[in-house]
C-alpha cells in the first residue's frame, strides 16, 4: 500500500485580467483557491505597447500607467468580496500579454496561473491567437483556464437559467 500525500495548496496565484467578464470569473476562482490554502493572488494587467505609443502621442504615457493601476484596483475591488480584495497584490506590465504573463509567473515563482478564456473557437484563434494557448504552451506552471460558461453562470446568463 502506498501512502498518498495530500495535495499542496496553492500559495501564490497569478490572475491575469483584461477587465472582461471572463477574467472577472477567473479572478473569483483564483481568490477562492487562494483562500482555501491561505495563499495570495496577484492580479496582472498587461498594457499593449501600441496603446502606450498612442497614449504617448496623444497625452502623457505616465498618466496611462497611473490610470491603469487605478482601473485594475477598481476591477479587483468590484469583483471580489472586501476581505479577499484586501489581500490581492497588483502588477502591471507593458508588452505582449502571453509573454508578460509567463515572465511574471517565472519571476514570482507562482504555484498556479488562473485565467479566463474568451471561447474564440478555432477560427478566432487562427486569426487572433489565444493568450491562454500561448501561456499553456510556454509555462511550466499549472494553468487553470476558466471557460466563458463560468462567467455566464455567475452573471445569470448561462444555460438553464430563466430570467
């Protein structure tokens, strides 16, 4: 008979967000996992370099960074209960989302990445790519991909619900 060791709780969870309902659902899942193992969540938003360049041309790019930080904090505090939101760490980056997620996960030594998927389907991924797919292929860290159905169930628009 072999002894089974209990699974180790996830202590450090990275939740990349894009301010969508899909990422809101993933953030909630990540916070619940962190709470069950006394872990911490880091919410990450990655600014697109093209947006930064456009902001720099139109107005102060530092202002964009400050407003991004504020928007990320607002997103987290409106997505999670107050107690869970207080324990969240915040990070922003500039670059390609998939690469920046993998880079931060490695730098912080996270135990788990939790991210929402948009459900683009094969054709959408062909033309637009998939950040989740990129992260899955490039990180050794376990990845929990929260499907679009999870965000619809939370908001009450999923199948089987009546309005």
